[in-house]
C-alpha cells in the first residue's frame, strides 16, 4: 500500500506542529498528529456560508477564520455578489503558501479572487478591531468549542469573545462555528451572548462520510 507522503511542516506560535501530507490525489493537514482537515470530506466546510448568510446583500462582507484548504473561502465566494468581499484570516503563513501551491487547485485558487482580502494573523484580532463590519463570521479553526487546535482559541468562544463577535457583525449577521460533534449545549451560551442559536448537522461529503455540526448564532 502506498504510504502517505509528508510534503511540508509548519510550527504555530504556541509550538504546535502542522503537517501537509498527500496520498495519491488526497491531502490532509495534521495538527500534532491529528487530522485537522482533509481534501476528501469537506461538505460541512462548503455549507457554512449557505447556513450563515444564504442571501448576501450586494455589498456583503464576510470574515473566514482559518484558511484550511480553501473550501470555506471558495464556497463563500460562490455565493457572494460581485461587489461583496471576504476577509480570510490565517495564523500560519505556511498554510497560505500551501494554498498557493499544491492545495490551490482543490478549491480553485480562491486566494486569487479579487474579492478576497488575506490577513496573516489571528482572527481574534480581526474581530476585536471590527465594528458592525461583517454580515457573517465563519470560524473553522478548531474541532469544536471545547476542542482547540491552539489553546488560545478558547478566547473565541468565551463570553468576551462572543461579545466581540456580536459587535463586529451587522444587524442580522451570523456567527457560524464548525464542530466535529454535536454542541447543542453551546446554544445556551449563544443565547446568553445575545444570539438566536441553531445547530445544523451536515454530511462530510458522500453517503459514507460522517456528519459534522455547524453552530449558528444570529444577531438580532
């Protein structure tokens, strides 16, 4: 059996190790040895924009937290009007390089779309520095609200972090969070932060793939 090939390695600011691996036409990004994202099961990432902002206004602005393999960004651009824009925040520069290189064809090189603004930095900072800017915030940086890729990401889901996200959204805007499991108890946290909350189960891609959750909190 053909083994997985490690193409590149990166280190996050907290020392976490990220690896880009390939097997035939399939790719995976590992975080400290665990699958963080794959090229063969991305239906849930594709669905985030349609759940958070299915009918974007002509000048819609969306924040994507975590570039990954570009699938969430590409799905957002597919729904966005020509005058809209997407800010994608990626903490690890090497992940950007991977998306401009071997991962680029997977999602159709969404970083090259003129509506895309790339920020190499922490999405927490982008949220804190914004006020009523975004129609949607799509967070795909962790495996859930209590399963963090980086320990510092816990700030995103704290009451203070949710309050900052709410301030950065326009009226009617939504915060969507990707999760590997069901997080219905987090709906209470959303409500406490002033969001109308819902949880959506989405299949990875095909009938044999698992289901994942998209948590959506909408600002009134």
